[in-house]
C-alpha cells in the first residue's frame, strides 16, 4: 500500500515503551512473523535503553553495536524497514553545536551498522530552553524543527531517500489543547519542519479509545501533511496490573487513507503481542467493514497452539475467556464483562437467593480460576512468565470470591463477618501504590476527586499506619 504522495504506507511496530527492552530472540521472532502480518516497519526506540534517552550522547559499546547491526541486517534481508529513533530531549541544548553533533555522531554510528531510516523523538520531555536556545530560536517548536531539519539534511546528503520521522512534544489532542510545548507548537512545526519528514501522533489521547477521520483531517491541516499514527492502544507500560490482548479497534478503515502509516507501540512483554500485531495487520489489509471481534477470534485461533500445555489442553473457548479479561484499556471483552456484571449484581445479596444467575457466576468463576491454575503448565515458559503475576493476581481474587460463597453456605458461620486466612490485613492490597490509589475516586467524566476520610476504602488504608 502506498500513500497518495507516493511514499510507502508504514505498517508495523514501535519498540517505544517504558520497561525492559525486547531481547534479540524476541526481535528475531518479530522479524520472522512480520512479513506474514503485512508489516514493513520496525522502529527502535526503547525508552529504558540507556543509550536511547539518558545516555543519548554516548556511542554504543562494541557488543551492543554488534547486536544492533545484526538485527539491522536481518531486517534488510526480511524486507522490514529498520528505523532508528533517538530521544535527546531530556537535556539537549538546542543551540549548542556539540549537542547537534552528538546526534549526528550517533546516527553516523548507526549508518555504519547499515541503518538508513531515522527518527527524532521529543515526547515526554521538559519544555525547557536554555538562554542561548532562546536567543537562537523563537520558540520550542522552532528549536525542534530547526534541529530536526539540520539532522534530516545531513542524513539525506549521506543517504538520499531514507525515511525521517519526528515526534512532537504535544503528540495528542489533549496535549495540544493544553498547549504543551508552547502556543502554536504544532502549527509552527507544520510550517517549519521539512515537508518530507513524517510527524507522529497518538490521536485525541495518549492512549486513544477511538480516532476519527475528522480528528486526523483537522490535524493534517495544521501540520500540513498526513500524520503517522503512533498507536498506544495496546501499550501497557503505564499499568503493571494489565496487559492487552484485545483486537485493534476504535478506528475505521477510512482512516488509513488519511495517514502516512500506522505503527503500534504495544505491550512491554513481547510474548503478549500476538493479537495486537495480527489484528493491526488484518486492519491495514482489510477490504470493506472492519469486524474487530471476528479478527480477535481469528487471531486467538491461530495463537492457540502457542498455549500447548504439559497438562490438560487449553481450548479456544478458554483462551477467549482469558483474553476477554485482558482485553483493551477502555474495557473488558464481552465474556469478562458479563461475569463481572453478574458479580456486581449478586454480591451484595445473600447467596442463598441467587438462583440461576448465581449458578452462572459460580460456574464462570470456577472455570476462570481453574484456567489460571492450568496456565502454570504452559510449555512456553516465556509466555507464562509474561502473564504470570497478572494471572496470579486474578486467581487470588477468584479464590477470595469462592471462599466468600463457601463461608456463606456454612450454617456454622451464620452471622459471622467473612474473613480469609489468605488475605490478612496489611498483606492484602498493601503496596504504596495501592494506598495512593485509594486516595482518589474517579468520576465517569474523568475528574479525580479526593476520597472522603469516612469512605470504608480509605479506612482500610488507615490500617497501614499502625
Ligand atoms: C507515551 C510515550 C510512550 C509510552 C506510551 C504509553 C508516546 C509518543 N510516548 O506517552 O513511550 O509507551 O505513552 O505509556 O506515546
């Protein structure tokens, strides 16, 4: 697929999350599958690789450079465009010659390793300019465009025709409306940044539930080119309790012709990205309407052999139930939603009067709990470890529900408050993060309101002061 200005529509993966970067075996696995999914691009920008941000001025040591070089060569052989991204924004002095030269030195090192396509990232950085930057550039946006243009021209002079990408400081609608990076940042970049440079955008939000054609068109007018989508739909680095195995959704196929490409920045744990990758590939290729649920089921069917077990086999309906519990950032999948809805309805009532709905809840909980136990028997230990703690956490909560019901059905316990031997005060939900989460109630409109000290949730947190 190519865009209207003749450049290739970029489809593929950004390794651009916070957390442990993927290892060479994981990147090799990606490369093996990428062409089959219809991918043509891999962007290298792992936030927690020291050389990407914190040590951006230092060249790679020999071993690291060799590993990167091997992967760059494999990408070229496999028909995948390897794009190298650098994030100098934490402490760069834009007007300082030495800093611009440090970028060129790094890119030169990468060119020697065979890299042809480059990217500068200015996301998640302080919008600070030193006095000499302010003397040279009228604004933060002009400094970014100026440095990027210079680097782009240098790259082009040594390596004509390579793709060059740029991530602005305000990279979503919400950031732009808050004027992150200063007033008119995007309009300035749109005007001053070389027209051949692609500009990243994540949609109305950092993690966008939906992205409309109208939203992208409005941005395209401002930045004077088709945006390149950096899609965080499956990113999970901001919440250690979750991972996302739901389908690519909330974007209509019409969006494709408004963009210069779609790159997904997915789950930090590489083995959990099968559905994210496969359904993005299917979305980019699809003709007619996009049925995300059908694509999800299809992808799970093809992933199922990866769940081979030393114990009782995991079947497709098991996998659907499991991944419905780890679906997408804005919602559970239908089967998990249904189970949770039943629990919310029934839990405040006496279990003796639950009837058929109670049966459905108990069966569903028992099935899910048993599945969590069986996952410990997966042959693929990397896949098991990638899910491990989240599955354990889910199983603990399912256990607690079952203990609660058992307590209530025991006539000897009648009238006694329920307690679990496995959930002692100050061990259950005891982390500093869990305590801080209790400070807030989030309303439907997104507003965060401090919780009243009288709220029982808050009273639990008080235990931790003892
Ligand atoms: C971000 C970061 C990205 C991170 C993602 C999800 C961009 C452009 N930058 O803001 O590295 O993985 O959110 O937490 O999205």
